[in-house]
C-alpha cells in the first residue's frame, strides 16, 4: 500500500470551530494510530482534498509524523480551483499554512466551483488514485463523509480497497485512555 486517501467530517459537522479544540487532539491521535502501521508497511503518500476538518488535521498529523518518517509525503488534490474562496480569513490562513508544507498540490477540476458533480468526481478520482482509505465516519451520524464512504464501499466491492474507519467510539476510547494516563 503506497497511497492512502484520508477524509472525514468537516469541522462544523463535528461542532468544532477552532483548530485548538480539544477534540482535534483526539482525532489526530486516531489518525496517527491508523497511519503508523501503514507507514511501517511501506506507505509513501497521504492524499487529501484540503477540506476544513479531518483532512487538514490529517495533514498536520502527517507533518508531525514526518519527523520520524521523513519519506512520507502529502498531496492536496482540491476538487476545483480556489475552494477556499468563500472561507473566512482565519480559515484561509490556516489552509495556506497547511498547503505550504504539502509535497504536491493540484486541482482535479481546472475550473472554479460549478456544482456537486465536481465533488463526486473528486471522490471517484481520489478513491481510484489511492490504495486504501482512512475515514472518520460513524454510520450513526449523517454528514458529508457518507457520500465518499458509499462510493468507497461500492469501489471496494470489485477491487482490493481497504476502508479503515474511525468511529466516535474510537475517539471516545482515545479520550478515556488519555484521561487514565493523566491521573
């Protein structure tokens, strides 16, 4: 497995409106716990589309892992040009900070946003270009990751495509373990 696509909820879907939110720490720990075994088995690239939320937090987690695994690379493949155009200034600045450290940046569609077809095309492209998916998605909580999760499951039905899911129970377990360690 050389390339993994990481995705999940957008920040607002989790009720997270600041990157310093305590929940982000647990999400990053969950991502690292899934990535380290993959890296040790030969993972070379982490692919994201640059969405606010799990994807940008994943990039930050990868940047932290690069200290120990310097050959690990990050690609940001946005669904369309200027996806951050309507974001507030703080989010734009954060996005630019994350992109500044990426090893590869490009847009799947060479146009600005025209409609949801670009998002479906992004899902299909990133699934086909990766060897597996790591997704923060809990089937008991609706949200935008539901669509890419369904696409990945459909793809996995006819291709070898592991879907490594992180659920809210996983995050709760990480939080509880940290509380035990801090007592």
